C-alpha cells in the first residue's frame, strides 16, 4: 500500500458488513432509535471500533433532515470590536440559553459590508441580527431571499421579522426628564452610529432625518421630547475612545457655551465622556452631569457610579433564542418590547450656578 495515500474513511456499509447486519440495522444501532437487541448493538459498535468508524456523518444527516441545527448570529462589525461591548457578550449568552440543548450551536457571522458573502451563503436554519446595525434592512432582505426565518434584536418590526427590542425612546425620555428636573437646559448628546457610513462628527438636521440605525434614532427621539434643540455628536461605534473624542469637541469651548450635561447613548460612550471631562479639568457632577445607557458592569474604567438606564441584556437574548426555536417549530410568535430601569448614580447633579 502506498504510504502517501490517505486511507479511505470507513462507512456505515463497511461496519454493517463486518458486523453481519443490514445497513439499516447498523444505523439503528448507532441512533438508538429502533428495536435493536443489545447483542446486535454491541456487535455493531465493536465492528465500528475495529474500523475506526465514529458514526454517521452529521452533514449527511442534516441534509436528510433538511436542517443544519445551526443558528446564525449576525454582527454588523468585526468580532474583535463586537466582543469589546459587554452588551453583545451578555446578549449572546442569553441567545445560547434560549436556544436550549436541541441546537447544535451558533455560527457567528460578520456583516461589515451591506452584502457580504457570509450572510448570503451561510448554512443556517435561522438568523438573529444583533442590534445597532445601520445595515439592518439590507441584511434582512438578503436572508428573506433565502427563505431563512429572521429575529432582530433592537431592530425594526418589519413585515415577517420578529423583533426583540427595548422601549428606547421612553427610556431616553426618562433620562432627559431627570436632567430637566435637576435644572439642566444646555444639554448635548453623544450618539451611536447613525448610518452605514459610520461617520463621526456633529449631527446635522439633514443627517438626523436620514438615520438608519433604529436604536440611535429611537434614543435620540426620546431625548428630543425634552430637549428638542440639544446639540448632537455622532460616533462610529460604542467605544470609550469615541465617547472621549466627541466629548472633547463638545466641552472644549468657553464655559458659558459649554453643555452642563451630556447624554451618551451607551455606558461605554459615557465612560469616554467622563475621561474627557477629567482631562479637561471639568468636575463631574459639580460642573458637568453625565448619563449613559445599558447598565453594564465596566470594571476599572471609571471611579463613578454612572447614572444610566439598565436594560435586561440576558433576558433580551434569551427571548431571541426562544423565538428562534418557536419559529422553527412552526409556532406563531410576536415581537416583544422590554422596559428599562432608571439607575440614579453619582454622575448627575443640578447645573453649576
């Protein structure tokens, strides 16, 4: 035998022949799903061991069943960036829990372009689109053309898509009213990404009307119910560095023009605002109030107890996973929307006199 030639992988038919049973009996012996005696099962398993046969190819079984057992989870950014956000990690953990033990697992897909090959060709039974995606509509359309059930997290209740969301507008309004009741009138906001370009900079009225990221638009709308003329600065993502860069622009102006409060659309952005205020020698909360959004634990990044809205991260992910299971079972499912809980920390106070 040529040693350079790879040995042929044993098949179920080989095992059946070695055990002197039919192929169907050998298959039942492996699956445990049929009336096979213990003596026969032992003989089949012994033959399999002799031939180094590990069992039926799961890919072939998936083709016969018409299911892969895999659920795609779509991130609209590189995984290296996605996993810097504790909200994504907590949500993903909830999704896995919600899918339960019957799922073979999840496939992480990155959609860094509007029509990337990963979403168009991935072998999945269903897909969950993680929130804060400027490409949401394009991703959904790509999956729809393939007939794949879709669940969005903090997306939009488009026809045929089940959304697991938050009352973002109501939560942002509650934060804004907290600041208004403290006496703040000169308020600015640092937003999440607004569109597919993920541009950073002052948010013009024209750009605001063209926002395609659902979460950004909803949180901005809630804030504007209280502060309709608030200055807004858009960030490319939800990272500390972006929040700090935005805050430097908003705060590095004469004191009489400087905002007395900044509402950040995520806790990570808020930590960046706190860092910039510290660099510029602006005391929080005596000279500047800061609010976040998410209620996530950020160890070592700030000495403050951030005033924020706490969202049910794990519950939201779990609901998405359970919804996927229900959709694949053919059950009727509806979108869900969860409230957030206000947390009064130490980063807000009345404005300076």
